[in-house]
C-alpha cells in the first residue's frame, strides 16, 4: 500500500491550484488571454512536431500515431473532467491546446504542398 501524502503547505497549495486559476480567470480579459496563450503554445508544439518529423524523416507514421493517441487522450480527459465537476477553465484550456496542436500540424502539412 502506498504511503499517505503528508499535509504540507506545498501539497495543500498545489491541490488548490486549479480553483485559484478559475477564480483568477473570472475576468473575461484574463480568461481570453490565458486561452490565447495556451492556443499559441499548442500551435508552437504542433508546428515543432511537424518540423522535427520532416527534418528527421525517420519515423513519420510512428510520430503521427503518437500525436493521434495524445489528441485522443485529451478528448477522453475532457469528458472525465466534465463528469468530475472541475472548473470549466480547465476543460477550455484542454480544448484550446488541442485546437492549437491540430492547427499547427495542419499548417505544417500545407507547407509541404
């Protein structure tokens, strides 16, 4: 049996991180800027994945499979968080990251045409 976590200050504050982020993002400008930053991070990672696979040209199908599995895990996580009554900002953050990742991959694919 795994040992129980100690009730330290770091453990308490990290467990309330999502709730504090949701309270911080009540302001629409903060929420939209946070979601835009997450979208751009997803776009950066998506375009980087496309460039790295294009330069190495070793395992394109494996890279595509891993990316597809990662996107499917994000979709499944969305439904898990919807059922667990977590703050909606977490679900929107996952969605924006997923959209940014897909958009980055599509833009890299269009460069090859």
